[in-house]
C-alpha cells in the first residue's frame, strides 16, 4: 500500500439557504478534498470543510491547501498507508496546529485501510455500538417566522431535535426565538442552543437563565474557546447542561475541561481534532470522566459526514446524538450514493472504508477555477 499519487481539490458548494451563526452568515462551504492513490491503484478520500474562510477557527480552505501541498504531500508520497498511526504522529511533528488539514489526510488513510481490508472504518475502531444516530437540525435563519416554518417542515419529515444558533443578535431576540420555536413545536421535540463563543460570561448567564423555562437539552459553547474557567463557572451556575465545542479541540483540551468540572458534554468533530484517532481519544476521556458526547459538524458532504459517522457509531459516550446534516443543507454532493437518513436519524454505513464512493464527475461541478 505504497502511496503514489496524492491530489488536493479545492471546491465550493453553496448552502440551500443562508446559515446565520454568531460569527458569520454562510452562503457556501469551502472544501478541500484529499485523494490518495496507492501504487496498486487503491483510492482513499478525505475532506476538510471550512465555513467561509478562517471564521470558525484559524484555518481556511486556502491555508489547508498551502500547508498540505508544501509540508505534507511531498513527504507522504512513497510512504506505506498501512502505517496509519506512524504517519499520523509524524504528520503532527511536521505540521503544528492545522487540525483540519491533518484530519483530511488522516481520513483518506482510514478510508484506504478499511478498503484494503474490506471492512468499514468502524470495525477498525472496535465495531459499532449503534446502528443509527439521532440527528439534530440547526435552525440558523434568524428570522422568526421563516425559522418556525422550517422547523415545522422538518418535524413533518421526522426530525425531533433542533439546535438554535444564537448570539448573532441581542439576547432578547434569541430568547424570543427560543420561546417561539418551543411554543410552535410543543413539548415533545428536543431543543438545544449554540452560541458559538458569542457571549461573555455575564451575557451568557443572562441569556441561559432567560432560556431555562423552554426546556433546553444543553447550551453549547456560550463563551470564547479560551475561557475554560468561564465554561465551568457557567455550568455550575445554571440548570441547563453545558457543552464544550470550540474549547474542546484536542485530547489535552478534553482533559483540561474534565479536570475543571462543570461541563457535561463534549462535542466531537474529526476536523477540529486533527482526525479520527484524536476524536476517539476525546471520547475515551469523556467516558473516563463521566461526560457525554455529541458529534458536531462543519457542514460536510456525504464524504466528510461518513467519516464523522464512523466515530458516532463506534464511540460509546455519544449519547446526545449528532448534527450530521451537511448533505441535507448543501446544494450538491460528491458521492455516488449519499448517506441515509430515516426517522430523525442518520443510518450506519457498513461498506468498506468510510462507506461512500466519491463520484469524481459530481465533484468536478464544484471545483474552484
Ligand atoms: Mg458548535
């Protein structure tokens, strides 16, 4: 399994409707696809999805291409793809930070290894502990009526979990949105809130307290990612469970959060954690610390979604479901057969590798020129 050709493909896929979060309103997701071909002709794929430039974190699709092209690809060619763990460790030495870039390469290596052995990647992680994962849909329209209409439409299709993106607007508006959605959907749907680091401590406390009557499952990343003490303090003060997302990139971050206490849930994302191996390590730390996990997304195509799904299927602490809805929000996909959804869940993939086959013709349509 000697690595021969490695290619990077920069692409942009629009979203079906503008997606408003605390830090940007998204019109299209920027992608880097990594295609690794071994000398005996086996092909593995990886993906990094960026939310309109270096907005969610420091990386952009352009920075990922620059980093990989110069510092990873020349070294990767000629190496044995079977040595996944050695390659992961060496890549981490050659490239500090840049987790999205490293994750995209690691994803393609997992895909290759699964395909070579004829097993789904979750088998390489110990096998799946569930056959489906409850799916959350993100309400990020920031317009009361349109948002309620979208939620109703989703409920009619079987969705039962919604995450409301907040902190792009004043607290009173966000509280009114949460109230309107709860009143429109009734007590049986589950609601969560994600502030994407958009509040400071006092604003977060004020907002969460005002939202407490609307029965939230959790509030995600209320304060900036560096404010671990703030996360712990808020978590101890309010009755709603607090989830760390941007604050929890690496296993070291997970350990620091667990040691401080307070936070109840860790969000897992392959890209922010530089790949599947670190993601599973975070899940193990959560397990040891008695925390739950949730699988987030960066609005991936079916390819990246399939990779994240492997962790959601294999990591026991993922008791809060996932938001692997990228293929439903994007205007296009890059695989022959997209991931499957049913009854408000995303279904397991059991085909070899990541479980989806990239359609290079479909991908071509979205390539940046
Ligand atoms: Mg988040």
